[in-house]
């Protein structure tokens, strides 16, 4: 696991313990939610980086390495994001409730129950993956437990609506990941995910049945003093024959894993030499609060978000 994150920043994980039936059920509930009329989805709208919960319509987001909010707004105007999303965080956070559709109808209640269960399932896998990283780094298996047991993570449902090929802007949605790791469940019918290789080119990462794609995020790379790679990836035109004019809708599910928001993240022991400069193998970055870091990145990602926010 650690070799994969050090080399490419991405791995395919099999034998992960999440059944195909469970994943299929979550995909079905996601598709059902996104088929709701706009006025119902807008009742559950995403509001602030602090909450990071709820529905975001197409064109609201532009993920990039750029942190300047004005430049992000310009990118959104030049190349609008085509997807719509629904964000789910952990339950019982004061002032930041999840935007569940359970009060809309019975289908909304089923959706809520399914996603609450899946959130916990992914959290269990998150902790196992972090344990494997700890072992690979020569640390105690439980080293990351105190950083990950709070489940300050986000389950994101994504829908790329059907589009005519003329409006699909290949290579525009470059996407680094902010947290520690991401569990990505791909639509088995349609590809389109590409990963930046160590040589700097983007290569396809097609769905493989029974696997989850896991990538290391930029906060984990910083935490590991850049001994772990955070790799850019993008969603491009799916594989198609030349006569295809309209691409079918695509869905994916991502579980974004973060260190507990109250935790101070500093270089992991063994990834730097004490008393040395960054150039000589010392720490490359100052420590940072996990929650502050996430909010700052989200504030620069979404259209219409106030420029400066305070964290948890």
C-alpha cells in the first residue's frame, strides 16, 4: 500500500470487505436522488465550507490546485463544471446537520438509511488503510487511530449528466485531493477517470470489477513530508466509438477521509531529519490544523463562497 502511494499516489484495492451488492445499492440510491426535480434538490443545498453538506448544482464547483478564489471564479466562468454532487458528513455535528431528504418522502427515508450505513462502512475501511500505511512506515499499527477515529470525513455522490460530445471539455477538471486518502467507487459501465503518471502524462484508470480506487491526498503528502505523492486526476471524455454523439450519464461515489478536525498535523516521525533544513531532509512544511486546512481549500473551490472563513 505504501509503495503505491509513494510511487503513483493511487492503488486499486481488492478484498476490501465491502460487498458488490452494497455498492450497487448505494449507486442505485444515488441515481434515484439525482433524478429528483431541481426544486427538491435545491431544498438541500450546500451552503458553507464549515458544513460541507448538501446538494451542489452543476457549475458550482471548480476543483484545481489554484487556491486564489478570484482565479477559481474565472475558471468556473471559462469552463463550468458539468457535474452535480451531494455531500454527506458525519452525524451530530452541532450547527452542521446533514441535508437529508427523509422529510420529503419515503424514498428519501430509504436514501438516508442507506447512506448513513455506507458512511460507517467506509469509515471502517479508512481506518484499516491508514493502519496499513502506519505499518509500511515502520510505525505502530494504531498510530493513526487517534487522528482518524472521529470520522470527520465526507461521502460525496457525483452525477455527470448526459452530454453532447461538443460540450465536453476534455482535461479541464484537474482534481487534487485535499485530505488524507479518498476511496473512489467508479461507475462500472463508463470510464473517464485519468491519473497523472510520475512522467507527467495522464493515463486511464478504468474500472476494475470488485476493486476500489484509493488515492493519497495533499494533506497526507504534507503530513508525510512529501514522501507520499498526491497525484492530480481528471474526468475526461469516456471511451466511445466515433459515431457516438451523446455520452450517457455517469455516476461515481467518493469517500473523502480527513484527519480529525481538531488535530494538529505535523510531519510524521521518520519522514524528516531533526535540525536539518527542508533542502537537507528536514521538515518542508509548518504544522497545520486539519479543520482549518480543509475549510481554506473548500472556500477557494466553490462559487459564491465568502473569501475568508473561520474553521471549526
